């Protein structure tokens, strides 16, 4: 506080207001009484108007704070509210909140200390982060603020990648400019969600043609599979490229994208020459992983059934990711890019009845975990969350080959014999 007071007094024409406390009541850092003491202490020592900044609901809960400030500074972040809504409803809610604040604190200057919308990240209810939605939100909010003569700060000028660790992908994408200081969209005129889509479409065509030609796909089914896998690979790369915020994410991408490319290649070859017999089971894949960790590297002996091993690896990973989406979902995105190729492969397996081998619980458990997690995630995310409805539907598709294979396996079809005394 001493440094802030000195700064304000040294530059009275530059520092036009002093904010004492930022979301102190929200975080329970101070009691209202202690916060008021600090506000009064600073206000007696500066000439600028003094404000306190917090989420609007805490101003309504502790209205006594307003008597001690010149400016009531409210934070309006509809994306993070407990009941998130879409952009249009968010603007309407902001208008009502500003009107309520003005009515509750007549004669006080009202300022919006924080507002904005993320351009990328997890859907929360009907609140969808996107470049288009961020542009629409900012334009509509500025129009509303000008109409109501309310000053404001937009959150924020630039994307801040470091926020990924605290608030997920959404937290890193609130800027009007990206982290490289390039504008994300024009301030007027039309906005395209993916302005570089022709490049991605071209890459998808090249990848699809490469898989079909190198894989010697001649029949319609194999060519169609190569087309779907090429598009899935291009999509996975395009989405992943924009979220490489730290070394850990880069390492994950260096593992995931080549693994998806390998699965795509193995799937095309499987469609052309057929499946290896007998098919590998989950226990064999786990044994290979154990041998690799022990330094034995037994993968050459498993070359004929590598499709089965990579497929099981993706199922196992998807089961873990789906569990996180159920038990710790707030800052986690729907993992479309991570499992783009496996989802296409699952659709192909269902269409061709190419079901995985199911010999014991290790074969069906990952699929069952994915399906159970998808159903639970639908309940958690709600029916308004289109993004997670789509992802969880794809999760059920990803789990379907294993579950159908289990239901059709001899052990599942044969009832257990009971012991009689």
C-alpha cells in the first residue's frame, strides 16, 4: 500500500484512479471490515478516486463496502459464472447486472473492471469459447457500455499462455491479440473461425492421398478409410499446433501425433491385406509395455499384430482421459484432437465388423470405462453443452468395438456354471 500511495502521488496526471483490493472478498483474503480499513487508509492519502474491484455478486453481498469508495468496480465474466450462458444471454445478463448495481448504489460511479470471452477452450454449459464468439461478445458489450455510459477494462489485451496451468486452455485465450502480438480478428466486419482452413484442407487431401497410394488401397472401403484418416490427422495436427503452451504439452504432442499416424497407417494396411491372426489381446500388449520398460524391447516379435497393440494403447489412454473428464472436469477440454484417428478407426471397425479379440477382463475393461465415463460426463456437462455431447457420443463409438466384441465372445455368451451341494 505504501508503494501504491507513493506511485499515485508521484504521478497524479497519469494514474487516474487507485484500486484497493482485487477480488479480496471472493478469495476470502480479508473480512469486509478489514478491507474497509485498508480502503479508508489509502483514500486518506491520495487525491485520485478510489475503487475496489470484485465480482458483482460480492458487491451485492457486502454493500457496506460501497460507502467507502468513489467507484464501484464490478467484474463481469459470464463464462466463469456458476450458471454459464451463451453470448447473447451473457450480454443480456450483464445489462441487468449493471442496472441492478446502479440501482443499489445510487450516486456512485459504476465501472466494469474485467469482462471478456475466451476464443478457445472448454465449453461450460452453453458458453462456447471461439474466435467468433469472442468478437461478437466484445462488440456487443462495447455497444452496451457506451449506451449506459459505463467505463470498462477488457480482459485481456494479449493471450497469456502461462494461464493454461491454472485455468486450462480457456484461461490462456482471452486476448484480443494472441501471444505473438498479432490480432486474432478484425474489430469490424466478418470474422472466420478458422481463417487458415484452406491450408488444413490441402494438408488433409495430401495425407489422405498418401495413405491410399502408399497403402495400395484399391477398393472403395480402403480408399474411404484413407480419406477419413487423412482428414483426422490434419484436424489433430491443426488443433494441437495452437495449444503447445509448454514443454510437457510439446512432449505429449510428439508422442500422440506420431502414434495417431501409425494407427492410421496400420488401419489402411489392415483394410488392404486383412487382419493378422490370431489377434493380439490386451494382456499381450501390457506384456510388451512391461518388457519395453524393462529394457527388453520385444516389439519386433509383435510386428504382425501392431495394429492391435496401438489400438489397445489408445483405448487405455482414452479410459484415463475420460476418468479425468468425470472427476476433475473444470479446466479440461474435450479431447477431440487426441483421439481423432482412433474415432475414425472405431467407425471403420464397426462398419466392417472387425471386432477386437476379447479373452479376459483386460480386453473389455478400457472400453467399459470409456462408455461409463461418457455417460457420466453427459450428466455432468448437461444437455446444453454441445461440445461434450458430441465428444461423449464419439467416446461411446470408441468403446463400441470392444464392448460388442466382449458381448460376442464365447466367455460372455456362456453362462457360468453354478456349484451345487
